[in-house]
C-alpha cells in the first residue's frame, strides 16, 4: 500500500469534500465534521497513524460515501444531522 498523504492533509481534504458533498458553505457551514468526529474517523479507519494509505482510504470511502449520500439526499437524515442528533 503506497502512502497517499499524511493524516492532517487528508482530514483537511475530507472536511472540504464533506462540505461540498452536503452543499454547505465553506465560510459558514451549518455543521462541519467536528474534532470529535474527525478523531473517531482517524482512530477507526486509520489506526491513529500519521500516514494514510490508499487501501485505508478505499475502505473508508466505502463507509463514508454512503453516509454522505444519506445526509445529502435523505431529508429525514439531513435534518437529524444538521440538528446534531447524529454523530
């Protein structure tokens, strides 16, 4: 597995992609990924390591892509997310 990037760079790109995918403003997002959520992702999918590999990213996107689609396209999920009821 070739190293793709460092965790901080990946987390920054992830936040931007999440905001874009959920149609939020970059300057004033309604609900960006919180530090707690980013920490959870870092531990669960990347083993809290500083290096992020392509294989890890592929596994992560299999989970996160569906989550992002649900937030964007399912109104009941969207409302729960923006109100902070889903983590």
